[in-house]
């Protein structure tokens, strides 16, 4: 996979989680989750809600699973897992969302 594709995937996931008030670390990365064909991204957050997690899953797709575990008494670890092919498909979505001056209204 090209480095630019990897970063498109990470950026797409970050955009989705940021919409639900996550403030992810800048060093978030994709990791293998037990096997090379299952990937995950892990985020730390003080708290979360079922609505937030359902919003993330809805935007990512039905093959993504969100797991929660305690990091310590002040933070949760939220892991987003899916088959690598589903993560790879996210890079194609990255160019479909209008932003800023290039939005559908011609930047006005």
C-alpha cells in the first residue's frame, strides 16, 4: 500500500471520530488485530456514550466493530476493528466529501 493511501485511511477515520467529539492523539496508527487481515485503530478518551459509538459505527459501516476497555481510572481505550479491506475502502470515501473552499457552493 502506498503511504498516501495509508494516510488517507487514517485521515478518514480521524474525521469520523472527531465529529463525535473525540480528540485523538496525532500519532494514531493502524495496527494488526491478531492477524494481518484484521486491522484496528485505538483511541483514548475520558468517557463516551452509546450514541457516540453508534454514530461512529454508522459512518464507518457494518463490518466495523467498536470495543471499549479501561486504560486506567481516568481513561478508556476505544478500539475500532474491521477487515483490512473495509479500512482500505475508506480511502476511496476520502475524496467524496466536499470541504472548505471546494464545497458544492463554490466556496461561498
